C-alpha cells in the first residue's frame, strides 16, 4: 500500500513537471550588439570615442575584442576575457562604459575611410562602424582660392584634364590626383591619340613649377604602343598648402599640344614644420 502511494506521488510530481515545462515559454539566447558614440565623418585633428551596448536575453559571459585605428592609421586591439563562473541567463541591458570599456583616439592623419569593430564571444557576428576622415573645409577653400589666383595671374584657361578631347586630329589627355600629401608619390598619366587611335613613340616633356618661382622637376619620355606615358615622382614637403603647375607637352613630329595640369600639395596638422592648424 505504502509503495503504491509513493508511486502515485512520484508520478504526480513528474507529470506536474512535464506540464509546467510545456506551458511555460522558453527563451532562447538572443542579442543585439551596437557600437555607439561614433560619427560618420571626422576632420583631421579631431578625436573620436566609442563604446558598445548589448541588449536581449542571455549573458555577457566570454571575451570581447575591439579594433580601431590610431592617429597613424595603425590598427589597435583592446580586449579582455570575462569570468564565466557565475553564468546566468537573463534580460540584458549592458553598457560597456560601466566596466571602463570606452575607447578612442585622434583620427588618422591621412584622409580616407576607416572602421572600428567590436566582437563579443557570445555573439557570432562582429559589429563594424565605418567612418570617413577628410580635410577641413577651410583647407579645401584655400586650395580653390589658390587655383583661381593662378588662373587669373597667368591668364590661362586650362583644358579639362578629365575628358579626352573629341576633335579629330592630334589629342592629349592628362589625369592625376589633384590633392597630394607632401612626401608621397604622385603620378601624372598622359594619353596621346590621333583621330581616336593611340600614338606610339610620341615625345612627352613635363615641367613642374612652383607657381612661377622655381622649376621643381623636368622630365622627358615617350609614349608606349598604347599611346600612354606615366610620370611618377616624390612630391616635396611644404609647410602649408601649395599649388603646383605641371606643363605637359606632347609632339609626334607632325603636331604638338600643351596642357596645364594644376594640383595642390598639403601637409598634415602635427607634422614637423606644418603650419596648418588642426584644431
């Protein structure tokens, strides 16, 4: 009799546990990881700061790693292994600043697109935030003013260098970067055609001047069978924004053409001898 009663009681307990498990909703671990504090665009000389948040259901047990660029553009790594001995699943509303995990740096001194990344062990996919570093507006305006002054002073209307002249006969196209950092390599690309066909062995002469003050570089060469010639040189450093003039002459012993190609050389705030204010 006693055995029967015990069996009935145990059966009731087991049945109750099964029913409870069936009627109680189960929650699977789910997370939302976000990077906060970042802008999409920064000027050279600015500082950025970011942190991350986690929301959802689960736990924040496990390691985390953050990567971000420093002022030199070098990728920095920060991370930590979190103690998992008291791992409890629950609703999460976590801000990394609570544990001193706020990160940042001065933005890189070279214009371009960069990113910060946060990876958390419990979350499969890392979160990435892209941002752009650009020159300040006053620097761009200064470059534009220099270009206007040069054109007015020389009374020259430069030919468009981004479009091949469409007229029949001898044509010359010149392309290249028009904002260059001092001390880096700069390329000027030349294409010579006649009636739309490339001119092989055309003579090219390039003269780069410091706005009429000095001739910085002279070079001669000839086009290849595709009508192309590439001039590559290391741009000198200046203590401010400097506009340079490149005169490109092309001839095939029958016809000749000259194009003026203008470009600006800049230095970065914080570089030795650079007068540009980064603040």
